[in-house]
């Protein structure tokens, strides 16, 4: 069991009978009252975000979440198909809303962690989501050339990546460059290769 002040970011807890990820937490004291931990939680089953304050007397059960490596195969009509690493014939699909925003950075044959919640009903648990690597390298498939004097927007432009995602990048990025992208924020971090400028 976690004490009220141990319910911190990136922890998984059972809240109202469901597994939740703690997105944000802030312990503070209101005047002469006891401290409170104000949290923002995301349901790993529905994606719903709730805000809840845990008081000093509150405890939360840590969710029994395990990770298992799976391979992303392809996307078809909003369904994402995966296979077991050890047994590629065992295929399964997950809906886009379960994967969330990072789904736009998935490229074929990427290895990702499937998050499993022990619901007590199946021997290996139920898949409740995916954890992509924080940083992924993706190739630029479409980039408009930089236009001289076009720095009114801070010198950035939109490019399309091999996964189909569109992100904002600096002007010097060209088609064919490999970019490192933060899958949590969806932002460009740096260029892995490319022509020197």
C-alpha cells in the first residue's frame, strides 16, 4: 500500500477498482490543515482523466502491472496489430484509443512494452496499454524546402515522418533525415543523421 505522499508521477495505482497512472501530484498544506496530495490520474482502461485529492489518512493500492515485449506489425482501419515476440503466430489487435497519442509514432516491426494488469481473470493478465520508448528515431518522408526570410514563425516548419506523424522541426531538416522524437511530448529532440549544413 502507498501512503498519500507516495502517490507520485509515473506510479500505477488501483483507484475505484481500476488501474490508473498518476500523471501529476502535488503535496501541499492549506493554512492550518493537514497536508493533501492533489493528483491527476489517467484510467489505463478508458483513458479518462480525473483529479483526486488524497488526504493524510488515505492509502492507495499499487496496481499489479507487468510489462511484456510485443512487436507492432501494422495499422489497418484504426486497428493496431501486434504479435508475441516468442510466438509470431499469436497475433492480436488493440484499438487506437488504448494506445493514445504515441500511436502516431509507431512504425512497422517496432518492439514495444505491452502493459498487463492482473485482473484475476486470465493467467497472464489483460493488456491495458502500451509503453513506447521515450525517444524513437524516425525518418522524414516529406519536408518542404526552407524558404529564405521565412523566420516569422521562429524558423520552424512541419514535416511528415515515416510513421505518418507530422511534427514541427527546425528549418534545416530535409527529407531523408533521421530525427529523434520524444514520444511523450510528440516533439523533435535532435537530428540523428543528415547532411551537415
